[in-house]
C-alpha cells in the first residue's frame, strides 16, 4: 500500500487547528480564575490566563524541578520584563519601524486565516444523532479483511464478475502483487480506512465481498474473513466522536474551498516574477550545498538568505506584485512570506526554481484572499486574535529594545585592556558541550523520532537515521556561546536530556546533551589574541547592565505589583517540550514565543524600592 491512499490507518491531510493540546493546562485553568491579575505595571496587566498559556507551552530546561516556585517565579519575572521593555520600545517608536511592522503583518495574516477557518469550518461542525448512533454500532466491530486492487476499471470489473460466477477470491489474490502487502488478514476498526470502504465492509458477514470501490488511486474489492465484537466504553465513544468531527471538518473544508475560490483568477506580475527567479538563482550559486543524497534533496532558504535576495531587489521592492480588487500586494510582502515561512527548492536549476516559486505564489495568492475575507468579516477584532497578536507584539518589541541597546553599546580597547589586566591576563572560557541532533525541514520526521524515543529507542541511533546530514549527527565539542540558540539551550540541559523541537530558519531540530566540560580560566599572554573575545564579554555585560537599569526603573515608575501568593497557588504541568501550532488553511508557528529567562533586573528593582523607603 506504499503508493496508494487506501490504508488501514488513513491520515487526512487537512488543516489541523492545534497540533498539541495540553490537557493539564486546560484542567488547571478550570480550577483557577483565568482573569486574576498576577502582575500589574501601569497600563500593562499579566493575567493568570496569559501566564499559564505561556508557561505550559514553553520549555524550561534551566530548572531541575519544573513545578518549583523558583521556576514559576523566574518565568513570571521574564514575562514582566518583556512587557515593560515592550512599553519602553513603543515609547521610542520601535513599533513604527519597518522591521517590526513587517513581521507583525505576516503574523496577523496567519491568525486571520486561522480565525476564518475556525468561524467558517470548526464552529459549524455538528454531528447528527443518526450518524453518531450508526458509527457507534460500527465501532463495536473489528473487521478482518483482504483486498484486490487495480488501477484499471475493466480489470476490477472482470475480477468481480469472475468471483460472482464462482471463482475463488483467495486464489485470484495469490497471483497478484498486492498479496505481499497482506500475507495475513488486516484488522480494521472504525475510522481506520476510507469511508467508502468502511461503508461496505461493516455491513458484510464473514465470507462476503464488496462491490468494486473506486478511490482516487484506483479500484478495490474487499473480502471479509471475520467480524470480532468489542465492548463500547467511554474512550471508544470519544474516539468515534473525534473521527466524525474530523470527517465533517474535511467535508466543510472542501466545500468552503470549492465555493470560495470558484471562478477567481489572480496572477502575479510576470516581470517581477522573472526578476525574483533570477535573484534566487544568483543567490543559490553563491551557496555551498550537496544534493547527491535523498536526505539532502532540498535546498532550504531561511530569513538570512531572503534578506540577501531582498537586498538585490531593493529598486522594485515596493512595486505591485499581485493585483487584487483593492490594495495591490507588493513584492516585499511576498518576500516576507518567504522570509518568515521559509521556502525549499529541489535544485539550483532555473526550471526548478520557477516551478517551486510558482507553487508558492499560487498559495500566497490564496492566502491573501482568505486574509481579505477574514478582515471583511471583522475577525481581526476577535479577542482571541488580538490576544495572540499582543503576545507576539510584546515579544518582538522587547527584543528590538534589547537589539538596539546591544548595537549602541560600545567597548573600546582601553576598557578591554583594563579588564584583561584586572583578571591577571586570564580569560574565563565557556563550558564546552557535545550533542546529538536531528535536523530536518519536515516536522513529521520530528514527530516520528519523538514517538520512537518515547517508546524506548536510543536517541543516538534515531539521530543517525533521521538527521538531514547522516555523517554529522553528533557534534564535536563546542563552546555554549556558539551555535546561537542551540548552544544556549544545550548548555543548560542535563546529560542525556532531550530538548525540542527548536525551529531555526527553515529547519526543526531535536537535540540531546551527550557530554559537558566546565569552562576554565586560560592564561593569555598576548592581549590582542583575547581582545575580540573580551570585548564581546564586556559588551554583553554592558547591555544587560543597561537593560537592568531600564527595566527596574520602568517597573518602579509604573508602581509594579506582583501577587506571589497567587503565583504559588498556580498548578502547572511538567511538560518540557517546544510546542508547535498548526493553523487553519495551512502554516505553523511556535505555539508561543520562546523567551530566554531574564531575571537580573529584579534584584535592582528591590534595591531601589528599599532605597526609597523612609
């Protein structure tokens, strides 16, 4: 069955509203007032609802006890700082910068499409009582079957006619290639196979065969060998309800898709498209990559790549790329979709670039039409949409604040030399680590690897099997200050601890910390050999000192109040996994932004409060 859609466990490829739902989070919120305020800083409030939502969908590798008060407190202080710095960034006008407006516009489009999907499809799902009753009866059976398949209608009709006239089904099957897929009979439960096959086999007695059943890939005849009765319990009832909901959702989706896009024809500007193809081709020619192995058959471009391509297209960035009814979509809007969503190419050949890019343009046009429909219906004003976007706004504004402070921070040679002499010409080297990794642009591979790992398989072996680079699934030792987020996260893991998935550019990663060596102080005889590293250390220290001052001062001015008693009462789950959310009409993002812990501002805040006391 490797090339056919008929299977004993069919997965419908349809938009999934949420990839993961933490039941503990839902149950915990029921026991708590979600609108209670954990912290107040002037005009900004942090409610229990927002805190729990962020906490439960954020990994906490820095804590040995995920349920400890200290872990909850550190995360709370991090979120408070995020809100305070976002407010400061807004005052400085960072919310009006092109960099910020572009990422928020992209995110808004994702959430608007998701809201449209929820309102027009999810909210309209209703299961008729008759359908539920009929399905529950089917759920109480397990059917054992074999099948004959043909992609030719004449052949399947001839086989069916022969069986009706007395020919033996098993004898015919024994001479066919599909036998190797079903040496033993297959057990089919409700929901395991296509509904057209299900509709026939669940009405038959042992020894009976179905009429020819036409599916997308061809025709089937199934024979029932046995019918096993199974008891109906609450879990099975829930499963039936979920299966029916998924089926109805698929029907509603297909109907909406047909009706919405019927007769619509929108095209991209051919000249701009050709220029974009040329720019991507020129960029790919500067990259080093290998596409000789199947696992490396995709060339993935992320934000850094698209920024370089965008620079080559500066003169035409603001030109209309797609002409819709009202507002034309600019070329830079399409590039933002590539930048934040990523894009893959089969090769660096022009024809492959054109084909992949054409497909992406087609999807982009559809998304723009869906976004416009969502805006037309006013879904941008929905509380859920605004709440989600506000979380991302605070996150990106706070990071812009940090970024700008870092860029404006300067360390001169004299300061570096003073530090060098003060430390007796010794420089503290960072910890070094060794990791195993699974890197892929396919999230389903991450899900398979996690499932196998959770079933007891060795992560090192899984890394060798699934990593996009099968030769480099285990790293050499490297400082925790290198490899960006990977080094930062892995450096805080315990030996053999797994973390992920992490999304970097256009790839998803799972990592396992294999070994760790503590950093030591190293004697550096020549200042120039250490100067650059010393400047980085001092620049980072200066940045955090400035951030601490800004955050603590703003907290003091806003009369920050924190309800630690309420925080202590909150019950959280022990899930240490990065969670992705899949959105209606396609697309996926982290369920919530991942904020690196930042608590060093709080002691300074307490010190300032104490200094102001009479």
